[in-house]
C-alpha cells in the first residue's frame, strides 16, 4: 500500500529527530524545508541553524555518499561557496539512523545553514527582473568556472566512488535516471524519435574526449532550486547527483528550464561571460551545446518515467516530452 505524503513526511521527521543524537542536537527544533526524494530539515538550536538531510534508501552506497561529502569538503576548503559539513560527534561525515518501516537504516548528514533564497523553481520559474537575472547568471558562470577549475586539478582520495554522466550514463542501455524512451505516455512517433536521437547522442558523446580540461567531477544539478541567491552571492547546494561528467553538461543544466523564456539569450551570454572570467571556454566547445541540451532532456524524461507517482511527474511530463522531442528534431536536422 502506498504511503500518503503527509504520513511519509512524519516518518522522515521521526528519522531526523532520532538522527540528531549523533550531533548532540536532540533538543533542537526541526522544520521540513523540502521533501521530494531526500528530506531536508532546518535544525534550530538557540542561535545556531543547520540543514539536515535524510537520504532516500538505496540511491547511494555509503562509499558513494562519503565520496560526495569529501568533494564538498574539498570545494569548501578552496573557498568555493558551498555548504560546510558538520561531522558527527564521532567525527564521521554522516550518520546511519534507524528508520521505522524501512528495510534498512537511512543515511543522514548535517550542514551549516546557508543564507539566501532559491533562484527559482522548475514549476514557478525564476525570481527577479531581467537585469537581476543577467547579473545572477554571470555569477553562476563564475561559480561553475571555479568549481571546474578545482575539480580539473583535484585528485580524489583512495576509495572515491561516484557515478558518471558520460555516454552510458546519459544515453546508454541503462541511463542513470532511467530508460527515457520507455515512458508510457510517449506516442509511437515520439518513441521512435527519441530512440533515434538516443543512438546519435551516444555516438557523439562517445567521440568526445574525457580530459580534465573539459571533463571532471561536476555538480550535475546547477538548477534554480539548488542555487541560493544572497545579494551578490550565489551559493551551490544539494550535491546528491554530483559525479564525473563534461563541464558543458553543467552549464546546460543551469539554462535548461529557461530555454523558452524571453531572457534566455541574456542569461546564456551572462553565464558564458562569467564562466570565461574563470576558465577558458572555446567557441568550438560552445558549438556542442545543442548536444548537451538534448542529453540533459533525456535525463528529465527518464526522471518522470521512473517516478510516475510524484506530483512533479504528473505536472511536468507533457512539457518535458515536448521539449525533448523538439530538441531531438532540431539536433537530428543539424539545427
């Protein structure tokens, strides 16, 4: 029997409350901030605030989660605007907490609270006027460039394990976010189109180099919800999908959900300008953006395919399918 969202949220709060003992925060106040796949809570104790994340079961192994947190620590140590991890009282990067009704305990981690508001959301769009959005995207470009400068020269520690947003992860037989071409609501024509485009994308991605200048650890979800704006600062949160991938995939992600907005061209140019102020980005590389927009679209169709029960999937499936098919047609025609 499927658990109702309110009941599931209460279960997550019970797990979070139990987990707080690992940080000696048993008496702290808890407020649910976001619950889509992971559950994120605001933790308040006196004048201290934190963000506590309860991970969904089975998404990352302990080794993969530890690797994610190691990379966040490395970025923070390099003064890049990412959250600081708060170790448990035992000095661990995350805790394992019992979960009532779950097959196994769940992973829980804690971060220092970050000020700012979300740049926007998939459903509601971006906040701010055209000039503000342009200024913000320049800063996002600078942030992405700084992240890639660091990751291109960073040597992961022994035992580091993360997935790859490579040709297999994006367009292989088992893509990271699901076999998008099997989405039930696709028409036969759409299914054929996406299957043809998938084959082309796989070949074109496989032909690209995976050198540190263009491929390294990336955040992989520079979406408006994961960019917190605080005045002139933009801070990056939620590294759940971080893995190895092309830097262009990162840039495309920040632009994907504003493709049809009147300020898209301004945001795109500002993003590229900001990025180039931090690291090189040749025009020849920019010519590959349509390939990565299409590959990114595959991931979103795969996401709703594997999560049909969610409200997000119910709302966005038609829009995401239309966008992916349009991008596929354009790419296959060479536009």
